[in-house]
C-alpha cells in the first residue's frame, strides 16, 4: 500500500464523483481504507432517532468518506502532486522527510 500524501487540515479539490470541482479542508483520514472526510464534499442524508446527544432526531446532513484517488491537493490556488524530499538538519545524520509540491518544488510543511 502506498503512503498517504494528503493529511488532516490540507485544502483539497474533488476531481471525480458527484461533487467534482468542490474544494474543502480535510477533516480526517483513514489510511487503512485509503479514504478521507472532506468539509462540504460527498454530503449524505442520514435519518437519526432521538437520543441523548440529539434530542430532536430527524434528518441530518453530514459528510461521508471519499476515496483519496478522487482528491487533488491544492497549493497556492492550483492543483499539484505531492512528493517527498529529505532535508539535512544541523548534523549530517539528521535527515527530515518533508512534503514537496511537484509543480513548484516548494516545501509544503
């Protein structure tokens, strides 16, 4: 299985599916299932019974998980792929793995 390159808090765009073209912030990632929960993307309708947490019950609109292959990372307003790079620290032994935008070569985090 490949490494998950998109992380919580990233800005992404849906490139496939019913919400193609919508942008949102990643709320959570499930690396084992290779899916992500994105704000405002892949909205579903859920019917809930009244409970202690939701006393009213009724119809709830919430986000559902979407496959990571249907998402693209947005960097400076444009879609880009993500790569990795090792950067040396103070000592030559200290190597830090960072994400890099493939389109510009800039370090993301």
